[in-house]
C-alpha cells in the first residue's frame, strides 16, 4: 500500500485491487505538483486487475489542474489494450456529477458509479 | 456566451446588490506560500454567498441547490485566483483583486491582476479562439494535447471547465496602464446563473 499526504488530502494506492482512494480537497499548483499523484495512478497500469478503481467518493474538491491530471491518466488507460476503469463518485459532492462526465468523453468505456 | 466587457467592472455599484472585494499584494510573499490563500479565499466566498440565500426556520430553503451554488462559487473563485497568482506580473504595483457580487438572478465573480503585454496578447488569442469555437470541443482537444506533453502550457483549462461544467458566462476586459506601457490590467469575470436558489420569485 502506498500513500501521498498533503495538508488537506490523502491518496492511497491498494495495489492488489488496483484501487486508488482519494480523500479531502486537492488544490496543487499545476502539472509538476501533480506528477507524484499521476505516477501513483500509472502504477495501476503495470499489473492491472480489472477494473482499475478510482474511488473519489470522499474527494470533496479538485481544482482544474487536478482534473487535468485525472484526464491524463484516463487517456493513458484508454490507450492500453484491455483496461477497464471504474470511477466511484458521490451525489453529495457537487463537482462529481458536473465534471466526471468529461472523463467518459475521453474514454467511452469508463464507468461512473454515482451513489 | 462571452462579452468583451465584464458586467459591473466599470466602477458602478448598484445599491440593490450585495458585494464583497478582497485584495492581495502579490509581491509580499512568493507564489508557493501564497497558494494556500487561494483555497481559503475561495472557500470563504462560497460560504459568504450562502448568507444571502433564503432560509426557512433557520435552515436553508432549497438546500441541495444552495450547496451546488456554494460549490460553484468556490470552484470559479479558486480557478480565477489561481490564474491571477500564476500570471500576475510580479514587478507591477497592481494588487490582485477578487470581487463577488450577488444580484437577484445571478452571481458574478471577477478577478483582476496585472500581466505583461506579451502575456495579455496570448490571453487575448485564447479568448478569440474560444469565441469562435465550442468550449466543450476545445476542452477535449486541450486535454488530449496535455496528455502528450508533461509541460505546463497556457491552456486555460480552468476557464473552459467553468463554461462546460458550471454554465458560467465569461467576460474579459484588458486595460492599458498609462504609467507602465509593458503591462496591462486584465479582469476576468464569470457570471453564474441563480436557478431555483432564491425561491419562486427569482
């Protein structure tokens, strides 16, 4: 299991289940600052169990640089053969219903479970 | 939709609206230490706007919609402040200002900052490109492009998501500075519609 912590967030990679859990609010400053998180996400592409799960249910805020980081990952996953991505989202978090649909446009097979 | 002049940017303030302005002197601390302030200010504006929304017996009427609006104001304020902090020309004396204005049918969040003339031209080129195209297509295209390169570019993805995800109407104003010909003041405004938030009268 691997972790990335910040003042207001926590991200955890569970390698066995190819799951990445996000919690809190992430507002890092651009591509460079998001690189360690993108690298962690990309680790799920090395020996993936399918689907790769992005659990965003407790991620209350993500700035546009963070959304770009997610879209970069989704594009990379799309360009690998045989990879499925599932996003777990929450109806109680306003940005999920608003912004996650853009990931589906980038990768039409991506599934979003909004609960 | 876009106009070339942000509403409410010409100094006129109606007595029939609520507004709040915060100003920052960007030369006082380096970007990294100021970054945290973007989130604090944006969260504050999001909370602040809910003060003016109707309540019933002490609890918010239309709570779900109000939560949506609070988040939309926070997101938009945060993106505008991040852009202003990133692109502000450090050697000019203009403060970075964020202004929130609540009207009967919309909320405006606008941010002004000083930028170099070179940066202003790039920004104007982006605005022209956006006015001729579709924000949603432009967003997809820029996301595909950003996936190919690890470098940061002036892609304005934050502005595009305000339009595509939050129905914001954006407007820009570029003012020349008579005392400093190599810099300009840019004001970016985002208007968020107030749908079903203020009750039946709105």
